[in-house]
């Protein structure tokens, strides 16, 4: 029996919500994500499996995207000739034209990454079966997918005819990614090879239906199939196993050979053995991931849901991929990697699974060449990371939106001007270093990222009227594009340059060879460093002395004031109500911007009075049109003692996917909201922080009805457990 605080259940079958559940119940193992479409398939479904790093630029598309790989989930069967399906209408109950599904329940066990569906099905003949489908993406061997189908005759002695296969007739919402598709099948195994039609990645799949009854094999141009006939006796149960191994040329030179060897190694094992190995890995992962909340069961489930989705997207097998804004759970944002990873998803991983955080940072390190090319193409020095990133390291932000209702397309400027991404990455590198104490990583890789992105800012700033400015920027609040002097961007760039100087000082002392080689390689001359110091001293930080608040950007308060709260209740941002042009000319803010700065730099931004003024100014102007916003507000509000707002924002963040409160969960999980939720609890409500003395401390500010929060983090290689109680801390 799965614990209700560890699971999500769908009951009854809701065909109109299948896209929601495909995302919410997505399976994965850090290598791939598999949407929870049904084995037998239904009209309007979006079956998809996305493999980390497997990008392809389909003909006619603006940009590359993660290619949906051939469908391996399919299992169909008939009972006495009646196809097993669940999409019947109520009137069918009286006179079933085909068959009738009499019962249904589907559960995602988040503790062990298992999707289980149970149904009762009566065929036209009257023969009735109980069916259980189980599916998991093995955490033990990330190339292995396991499915078990259990069919029990509960009325009559029906004949079951079952087909399971591989099917390359797939696309990303119509965009085709595969060529040279070669299916093959023998009774022993089905295989399929294919190559992405632009990037040239090769895929190998090997699958088998394992059952005691004889198996017939077939294949055609796009599919490979195994079929079997089973005559069930009264009350008899039959169990079938389908194993599928998936590899690509990103893993090996011969993906098919590797897939076949994995299949032959694991086909000897029973389902229980395969599941036990998988579950043991999950237990290990949860050991440090799980945050336990006493006194709020809904919050507990939401937090586990978010952690589950981060864990299934988190690559443990390679340091050459990163997590996209929609994880691997849907086609949204095309699998592209944004700042969402470094500032939202990475912090929980840095503290709970530092080895995975390191992989994600190495993904950026491996793409420094692309960042340098971008800087050069734009007339700057150093490394300027792309706003949207894929496998190549090139800027992959589309230039134009999809057509609007009136058919026009809107120019997307983020790829040109949302430049804070370079500092966000540097921030994540330094945060990782501070928490892990991984000097080797910093010396060998991280320092180069921090320093060469600092070189970029040194060349990017504009000296004007005796100070340094940054015009034509987009801050986190993307409603305001190409603006002058975003306080977030200017202050973070200033912080970045200061960190770069500090880091150089540290390197000189602890790794003089590296200090010398990087100084040489990145041309860190004394003139350059003097300029950095000058920028730090004379960077313009927009601030209203009279009101004692930071000004989001020059001219912000000259724009139309729109009381955002008047536009409640609503599901999305108010931008669609105002229209693009008016939103741009108003003070409506899309997401935490000055508030984001306060989350990242805390007290360094200013005294408490200024922080409160900032929050009270910007919170009522923010419409949270981005899913990144509420969790950051919860975190900062908790630190400022604004308890009601903090919990309200926490709830908003918690339900983004589970209650589909952005209305787009079909496109995939909001990864940043998931990582943000963890931060709102651990950094916000529990107040975990590093002390100036170099230790850990908490400073709890729990919601009134939370009795206790327990969590573990790694600090400098040591696992530390905290139990934070209401109202005071119990010793670590
Ligand atoms: O990176 C975010 C951005 O901050 C807001 N729009 C969506 C992007 C991807 O999640």
C-alpha cells in the first residue's frame, strides 16, 4: 500500500485531463523522461520520451529542440476479441457495444518512481479481467525501462491477445526528427535504430515481451512488434514483462549493441529483482532530498512532488547535459536550458546532491566556447552565455513568438538582452563552492566560468557621466524589455566583479599556478582588474533616496500604475488582459525582480528598512505571470517576517503544477517553481544560512500551523540534519 503522503492518485479515468496527468505522472531517471500516456493510446494524447541532450533542429522549425524518441510504451490487448479500452460513455454501461471499463485507479508512487494503473474490464463476451499495468524508468540502470502487465480472469475464461512494440511514427507536435529508421523483430527481441535528421544523433532500442506463451514477431518500415495469445483459465493470472533498453550515440559508438547487451543482461531478472534495485536507488536519493513537514499534509505532498520532478530530471550519468525549464516532461520551451537551472533547480541539488550539481555546472563549463563566440559576435570580450541553451552552447532563443490570436508574431528580445544569465551561472558556481568546499572543481573549472563572465561585464558596461551604466537590458521582469539600468542587472554585475576579484585573491594564495595560467589565458592584466575595481566603485544602482527604495530601472515609476490586486481572481498573469503594448508601458511586473535580488544577496542589498520598503513597493505591482515568481516572494517575505504573504506565496508556488494554476501543465513541469519551493522552505521558512564564521545556522520563521520541519543538507562533505520546530530550533 503506497503512503498517501508519497503518492498521487487519479480516479476516475478523466480522458479530458489526460495531458495534465501525462505531465504530472511523468516518469524518469535523470537520463530520460517519459510522459504518462496510456499503453493503449487515446485520441489527443501526447506520448513522449525525451532524452537529455538529444537535440535536433527539425526542418522548418525556428530552433532546435529535444527530439521525441520512438514510442516504446505501447501494449494493447483484446479480451475475447474486444479491445481493452477505457474511453466508454455512461450509456455503454447498459449495452456495451465493445467493452466496458468497470473500475479504474492510477497512482504515481513518488517514493519509488512507479506508475501503477488498475482496471476492471468486461469484454463484449462477458469475460471480465482485472488488469494491472506497472511502469518504471530504472534508476539502477538508466537505459532500462520496465513494464509489467498482470491480467486475472475474474469472470469466465477469456482469451487474451496481446501486442507490444516499438513505434517510430512519432513527432514533437508534428515536427519530425528521425530518419534512417530501421525496425527489426525476432521472437527473442525487437530492435529499432534511427538517426536525428539534422544533428545526426543515433539511437538504439532493444525490447522484448517476456511471457511463458509463444511470441510472434513482426516489423515494417516504422514498427517492430511482439504478439502473444493466452488462454486464461477461470481465476487464472498471467504476468507479462516488457523490457526496453534505450541508448544513443551520446553514450556509445554503437547504441544498438549497447541496448542489446543491456536487454540480454536484465532479461534474466525477475520484475521483483529489477524493482528492488530501482527502489534501492530511490531510497538513497530520498535520504537527503526529503523535507518533512509536520502540520500541513498538502504542503508535504506538494514539496515531495516538486522534489520528485527534480530528481527524475537530474542527470547522474553525465556532466554534459542540463535540466530544461520544463524538465524532460513535455515539449514546452523545447527542452531549452535557462537561468531556471542555476538559480532555482541547482541550489537544492547543491545542498542535497552535490555530485549532480557539479554535473550541471560542468555542462556550462563545456559550453564556454559557445559563450565566448556569443560575446565576440556581439562585440564584447569574455564569455556571454546564451539565454536559452541546448547541446551546442549557441544562443537558441527563438527570435519570434508563435503567432498571436491576430496572426502577428512578437519579437523576442531575451536572447539578445537578457544578459544576467552569465552572472546567474557565476552565482551558482560560487554557491556550489561555498557549500561543498570543492576547491578542485573551483580551481579546475569554476574559476574560469566566474572570471571569463566577469571579463564580459568589464567589456559590456557603459561609462557615462562619471559612472557605469548598463542600457538595453532585460531583468528578471521580462515585461519590461531593453531597459536602462535594471537594478537587478547592475547590482548583480557589480557583485560579480567583486566576487571575481576576491576569487583571484583566493587563487593566488591557494592555486598560484592556476592563478597564473588563467591570468594569462583570460588576459587579466592589472589594467583590466583596475577597471573592474573602478566599475565596482562607480556602478550606478538606481535608488530613490527620499523613499528609501531601489528603483527597478530608470523611468519605472513614470509608467502607468495598475493595481494588480484589482485583477483577482485569475489563473495567469494580467499581461494577456492588458495586451503586450500596454503591459510594456505599465508598472506591472512579471516576476520577482528587485525581490529576486534580495533573495540572492540578502542583507547586502541594504538595511532591513530598505528591504521592507522594496518588498512593499514591488509585491503589489507583481502579477506573477511567471511561475518563477511566487516561491521567491515566499522566501523573501518569510525572511522579512511578512508571514501571511509568505504562506500565501508558498501556496501559490506549491500548486503551480498540481492545480495547473498557469493552465499550461500539459507542456511540462515548471522546474524552477519546483526548485523555488524547496528554497522557500529551507532558506525562507527555516532560514538556513552560512554564518560569517563558516558554519551553518537556521533562523526559523515557520507558518503558524507548521509544527516542525526536518531536512538534511550536505555542508563541506558532511551530512547535517536539522529539525526546526515552532517556535524554536531543536539542536542539529
Ligand atoms: O526563465 C524563465 C523566465 O524567467 C520567465 N519566462 C519563462 C522562462 C523559462 O521558465
